[in-house]
């Protein structure tokens, strides 16, 4: 009797997946090499500056994660992320996820430009290079700060909107939810929403996807604002927008030019600054965060006249908003002057030490341990947190151990030396934006085509802080990926001036391919 032997089933799925992964790496070897180098730099950073690096705003984010409540100064989106990671009690894990966010941002840029817009592999990799290799980008990811999360969300929104030739209502829901997360992470997310909706209207996407975008964004934002109203008595995102605009105007506001009625507008008089314009600080942050002379006069911050417990109240915020609005309308030339000055700080060759030495150093990879006045290693500040705790003890409670940055050699020395050389200089960013502007201009019959969305996004992210708050280096970095996307789309066929007399929408549409196999 002859029997047929059973054939043992062979599982081809595992080697198949591995083969496909290797094949993809070979096809995208240029980007894969850049991605790997960027990952190594981030690993060196984590080894040299664990568990995390700190900025002045970091402590309140941690405090909200420990004691959830709507913060009066900034939305809680990033604190929600810290809250999700709190069970692990590890700032190392926090910054690790932020480094992954930075790498994911680079992947989105590469995928959009390579697959959607048919850039060569080296060109798409070059556009992602600032995110992968800029030392200040890597340092920002090592900080306990919201900016890396914000950047990923913004690039995700732009990528999804540009990827879809015709945005469906389902994709609109995803875009809306991402925009809601963007808005909840930083208040500047509201202009991003307006820009996306305007782009979809110009593109004639249709009412269904636009309605889906607005509705999906509105639901979580309105829920958050309702929570804020339940705690603070005002249906809003923060109680700080007026106060931040006040600090923007404080360096030039002249109450003698503002026609303030001293009998009916006492609240505005309380916000007048006694110092002559020539003796005021040249950076606006002083007039919101400075401590003053203790009596509400002199070169200090006049908001102490309202009392420390009322500084972030709705009444103070509304009065500050009214004062700032009056100052802008009364002195439009002075306002435009300070806005332009701060906007063009983004395009310096070197990084000036602004607004002060202390803030500048928070963005530096220092290869040494900072020493306090007693000759001891510097500890976290012992400031009172909004929840009634203390900044250093809150950080300790989250980490369940010492949260101070530990400098480890030689890794810290490597990143300190690297930062002195490898970063996107401001004048280079200016050139990238000019290339994107060219791309908008030559597509003028289609209102800039796909270039206009990332280009306006980049310009808005640079201009909005200058107009409403003040220049800060960390506000520049989220604009860089969008500027690179706009410039890359512009340059994918080279720089050629069109013959305007023969320019037609039909020819332009044909020049914008939709997809290509990777």
C-alpha cells in the first residue's frame, strides 16, 4: 500500500514581510540612510542629556498632567499626552516619543514629496533633512515642551490635505480631528484651521468634506471650552490671549497717544507704563513675566498692580486686551515696526542672544553641569505651580526620582560640538521661503496651486508670534517643514519662468501629477 505523505504547511508570511521591508529600504536607500543618521543623533542626545531637558514652560505642563484642569495660560493638549505616559513615570520615555515624532515628521515630508509630487528620492530626502539633522530641532525634541507634537500634527494635516485630490468627508473628519489636536496643543492651531478651510473652498472641494472638517474640529474643542467655562467661568481656550497681546504692545504703548478717559477707563490707566519709551525693555516678555520693583512701578511688570492672584483672571485678560487693541489702533506705525523687527529675527545668519542670555541658553546643548550660587549642581526651580504645588516636587512626582538633566560625557560633548555647526541658518530659511513664493506666483491663475497651503502655513507660523507675542527660536522650527515642502514642490521641475501669454489652467493642471509608485 502506498501512502501519500502529508505536506507540512510552510508559513511564507514572515520571510515575505522581511523581504518586502528590505526591498523598500533598498528602493529608498538615500532616505533610509538619512533617517538612520537622524536616529543615531537622537540616541546620542538621550544618552548625553537624560532624562530630559527643561524650559520655563515645562513645569506647568507636568503640573497639569499630575493635576488635570484647564490651564489659564495655554491649552492642555500636550499635558494630555504627558498624562497618558504618566503611569510609566519616565521623562526618558516622554522625550523618546518626541524623538519618534520628529522622525515621523520627516517620513511624512518624504512620502508626500516622493509619492504624491514625484520628486526624485534625493530631492525628497533633502527637503526632510532640516527636520532630521537640525541640532535645534533635536534639542527641542529633548525638551519637555509641546512644539514637537505641534509640528507633527501640522505636517500631518498639510500632508493629508495635499495628498487627496478630492477630499472625502471621511478624510475630512480625520483632518478635523488632527486640527482639533493641533489647536488644543497650541493656540496658533486656530489660524491653521482657517487656512485649511480657505484652501478647500478655493479648491472647490465641496460642502460635505468642509463641513466634516469644521464639525470634527469643533466637537473636541467645544468640549474643552465647556470644561474651561466650568472651571474659570468663561467659554474660551485660555485667559491669556489679551495679556500676551498686552506684552506685545507694552514696549511701545504711549498712554498720552491713546486718549484714555481717566474717569471711565480706570482699568486701562492701571495698565499704563510709567517708564519713558526710551527706557523700556527691548523684549516684550518682561512685561508679562518680569517681577518688577515690587510696587507696580519702574521698569518692572505693571500687572502686579492687579494682584498676583488676579493676574490670569478674565477681568485682567479683558482689560489687557482692550489696552492692547487701543495701543495698536492709536500707534499702528509703532506696532508694525515691532512686528517687522521680530519677524525678521527669523532670518539672521547667526542666532542672536534674544530675548536674554537665560532664554538663549535653554536651547543650547551645554557640555557642562550648571552650578548655582552655592557652588552646587543647579536644581529645578522651586516655583509655585498653578495647582498649588511646586515645580520641582511636581517633576519629582512624575519621574518618581530626580528629574534634573544629567550631563553624560562624551555624548554631551558630541551634541554640543554638533550644534555649533549643523543647523538651518535663518538666511537659508529666508531663501527657502522665497523659492516657495516663486512657486505661488507662477501658479497665480490657480491661486498658488498646492504650493500655497504649506507656504502660507510657514509664513503664518512665523508671523503670528511676532504679531501677537514675541519672537522665540522654538516658534521658528515648526515653520521649517512647511517651508521645505513648498520649496520642494516648486523645484520639482526646476525653476523656469512661464510665458504668461500662453499660461492656461489646463496646462497647469496637467503639470501637477497625482501619484507615482515608490
